[in-house]
C-alpha cells in the first residue's frame, strides 16, 4: 500500500532528539527522510553516547529508523551549492541547530524560501527564535525545568523531580510533526510553504495544562502530590508481589461504578456498599486505612495478575512495566509497537515502533542508516551525479 506521506521529501539536519524524533515519525508515516550529516563523524548522536567506538549508538538507532543518510559538508561552498540543489526539490527542511547557525551558513529560511516557495522549514529551538530567552541553549531537562514539568513532579515537601520520559525532546518532536502536517495541508490550498517553529519550553508547558488547574482556583503554584490523585485511594500506586523495585500497579477509580467494582473484586463488598465513602471528605479521613486494605490485596498477586483481574472487572489499572518488560510485552508485540530490525553492524535490534496506526498505511520499521549509506542513491537520483563525480566530491571532503 502507498504510505500516507509518500512523495514527501524531507532534508533532515536535526541532531540528538528533539528534531530527530519528529523526522522519524514522518519517516514512519512514509516520508522520504534524508538525513544530511557531516562527512567525517556524522550526526553527534551517532557517537556521543555509544559504548563501542566506531559503532552507531543505540541512541541514534532508536531515533533514526526508516531514514536514509547522506553526507555533506555545509561549511564548504560546493556543499552549500549541493544542499540548495537538493532543497529546490524538497518539501521540508528540518533543523534544530543553535539559533543563527543556518543563517550564518547562508541557508536560513529567508534564503531557502526564495529558491523554493513551496518549502516547509522546521526550526526547533529550546526557547524559540525570539524573546528574552531565545539565545539560551537547552536540552530535554532544561525544557522540563523551564516548561513546568519539574515543579509538578515529586512528593509534597520534596525537591522538584525530573520526569523520566524525555517530554522536552520527543514531546517537542511530536508537536513539530503536527505543525509540519498542518503546513503540508495548508500548502495544498495555497501552494505556499512556510516556517514551522516549535520551542521546547512551550511543548513542555503544553503538557502541563491540566495540572495548572489548581492555580486558577487558588492563585498559588500547583503543589507536588506524588502518585496520589483525588481524595483517598481513588488514584494511587500499590505494591505487588514479589516486592521488587517495579512491582507496583497504578489504579484509578473515576466514578462510583469503578469504586464499587474495585471493592467487590478484592472481596470487600461492605466497603463497596458503604454510602458514607462516596463522600470525598469521608474518604480523605479514612485514606490511610483504605489504602492499606487495597495494598493488602495487591501484595498477594503479581502486578500482571492485578492488572488482569481489575482490568476485566472494569477498574482502570496499569502494571508499572520497566524497560525490559516493555520490550517483551506480548500485547505490544502483537500490535507491532515493539519491532525487531536487522542492523548491518549490530545485528538484530528490538525497539519501539510507530505509535500512530493508519489503516491504509501500515508502518514497516526499518533500521537506522549507516553514515552516508545512501549517497550514491540520493545524489544520483535527485542531482544526477555520476559515480566519478561522487568520488571527486568525497576526495575533496564535500561529501
């Protein structure tokens, strides 16, 4: 079947995660994402966090599936000429360099849109391209701090805590992909491209909308509440057998039916039918007692058993799955979210796949490319360069 984004060509200049997670999502959805890399070492994510010198890192492999790679020295005059020639044919250029880098190379949006008015230009920055913070550098944890996530995370009285998922990076990438798709759709009507800008701080702030509700009610910062949600053990985390560091479940009762189903299932129909406990104040007063009763039951079962028993009873419940368990989870395997690819150097590699499922555009997860793996293919097809010309460019340090 033809992919949803078939025919869309992306020149991907992004590095590390905030930009590469965006272009990986576009590649999964069928775009031809051409990763443009520095000739000698390639994108920094290839080697900065690898445990084997000279071998692409797992970090890079996780963020660059389904892409093609070419090498190009953008600091050379000939390299800039080649990039401009490629940009004339591209639909999207994406970059997350330090503010001003593309302009200093003579390849900023104002220049590129002159040669290709249909071009969509993605720029990802820590704090955007304007404003008092715009020249500050950022990484995921900086965005999580400045975007509000850390202030919300942790237990009462504890210092702010960095959430484990990289919402400052991949969260930004998802927002960027959304912006690109909107720009592509608008281009269908106007025939014109545009610049898409996503700031990492603002992407994190977007994830913090709902927790900010308390501020409107109290005029105070939203407090850290740990794992507890709601009054009493309506939403909390509970220990399970055999008692390992991740042997927990999280359960949440959003309404009376779920509350009653919980207590009926764990063998306490008396609590299920206790009308007094439908009152939030009563639950709050008996919070520790009720929490202990639930945990007395969960500790008799594994987290997978608890999730199955309560899930089948209509009680929302999730086992706390660690990274090893996720890679081997039968549900995720059956749905194709966990896929195994063959890397030419590392061999079989199991990784999370695409979380977006389109009925008429199934995703086949492919291994991240080796550095410059597609030079001949891309330069030959798009710029009609011969093998002799490519060899000359390589010897000159251009590719």
